[in-house]
């Protein structure tokens, strides 16, 4: 396991990935910390390296950049 700067909390929050020139991608936040998150996505097609993660329930709009990608998951660091 990697050493993290801040602890991650397991969650299941509905969210969406928003970016200029593209349609929003619905996703689910699976882990959340002060510095980043793990996001479950239906597809990575068209998801750019930098985007805004919107979590409506928490009224959050978090600018992100992708740290790693797996088939249906993206790890992001908050900017």
C-alpha cells in the first residue's frame, strides 16, 4: 500500500466529471481525502487529464488532474 499524505475515506457518492468542450461523465467517488479521490467510471473514453469533479450532494467543484488510470477507475489529485 502506498503511503498517503492524508487518510482516505471509503464513500459512494454520485458525481460527474466536467470539462470544456465535452459532455459530463457520470461517475461514483469511491475514496475521498483532502488531497485526492478514487473515481469509478463507466468508460474512460474522452476523459481528459485535467477536469472538474462535481459532487452535487456536498456542493463541491474540485479541479483535478489524473494520477493513475485503470479500466474502470481513475485516481485523481486535487489541484
